[in-house]
């Protein structure tokens, strides 16, 4: 997949005719996948190259600074990996700046679509463009110049719209299974295994301290059943994860949030390895224990519960 960060629109124009899926696509959830899969199908049927256009940062950074979104379900590099795996040929990353936000609807159509060799535009029913977001899919179909427009209707589960906002809320409430259902896969945080306090090994539960390498949305603080993929070997392990401040040992007001995974039946050193943590089910909130013995007893219960939850995961 060829990735182009568009600082000048002319940088986009050196490619064959394309079918283009447009959107921010944070989460690349089932609704987003419906848009992208529609683009892939149209591109195959019409012998066009497959392309995605997304934006960075989130438009709220420019349009609504008081409620700006700076953490993501799928940060930019994660989106790149997903799009590449889906078979996308071209990824256009458009910097969402004040100047871009002020662009007229017609200029957007001319510069980013018509002149960009776009023959098919595919987007969700709620996609907007142009100054104040006045352009919508109906208007795009009316004003299109040299391309066809396909609008993908909303994706719903149990009559509830699949949305990035709701997935974020479910994660922050600890409703992992509901978030995963909308994503169509387990939520993932990628990062590097770094040196921690090594306290876990002193009580019989060594952990991999995972430092996220991008600005991911963090789930509700607490304990989870997870799987962990070691990228260098492609091996996937089962485990139990604590995300939080470790209040038994630290003052939360003076500590940073950490992600620590106890991998079942594992003793290798993986410091410096890139890993991916997949979140399957919330077990309990983080809590402060009266002492080490109480903590060890609870960790054993957490481990036993996680083993049962993950038993059918291959």
C-alpha cells in the first residue's frame, strides 16, 4: 500500500483511476468496514485501484477544541496496518487544519476528488465535507464531477447504530464485550514491553509492562482477561491484565497508569519486544488491598476466572 500525506493536493495526482472510501474511520468498526468493503467490491468490478482517504488529527481538534479528541481506538499507524491488510492500494492522509476546514464544498470536490482520478466515491450516510460541514452525501451526488457516488447506510446491532463514540463509551465503562461486538474483533492496544518495577515476580506473578506506542483509548481501569501477541514470533498467549495505578503500592495521585499483563505459563524475557494486547472481558475494578496475601489471593481468583473465559480462544 502506498501512503501519501497530502500537504499539497498535487501530491495525490500521480496514480491510475481509483475507487475511494472517505472517512475518519477511527476504530475501523463494522460500520466503517461496510464502507471499505463496498469500495473494494466496486473497485474489483470496475477494474479500479482501491483507495482510502482519511484525516489527521481528528476534526474536533480544529472545530471543537473544548471537546477535542486526541486519543483513538485506532491511531494512525494502526489504521495503516488495517487498511494494508484489507488490500488497499493507496492511502491518502489529509491534514485536518483550519485552512482545510474552511475549504468550500466545490473546491473539495474539484481538488480532492475530480482532479484526483476518482471515479467512484464511497462513504457513510453521515459523511460531511466543506466549510461548516455543509456538504453531505446527497449534495455530493448532486454536485459530483466525473465520478459516481455510493452512500452506505448505517450499520446497526440490535437496532443500535454502530459508532466510534459508543465504542469509546463502552470501553471506558468496562463493557468490553459490547465494544468488541461493534468492532467485529477484540479491541487492541499495541506497544513495547518495557522495564517495570518487577514487583510481580516477587509475589509469583511476573508481568509484561506494556507501554502503548500511540495514543490509544484506554479501557476502564481494572483487571481483564486478555491475549497478548508477540509480533516477532507471531505467538499468541493468554493472560490476565491490570490497567491502573496499582493502589496497593502507589498513591494514584502521584502515579501514571500502567498496563501489566501476567502471561499464563510463560517465563521468557521479552523486554523491547513489540506486542499487541487484545481485550476480551472485564473482570473487576482496580482496588487497594490490605496486604500482599490478600492481593495474591485475588490475583489467583482473577487468573482462574480468565482461564475459563479464554479457554475457547485459539
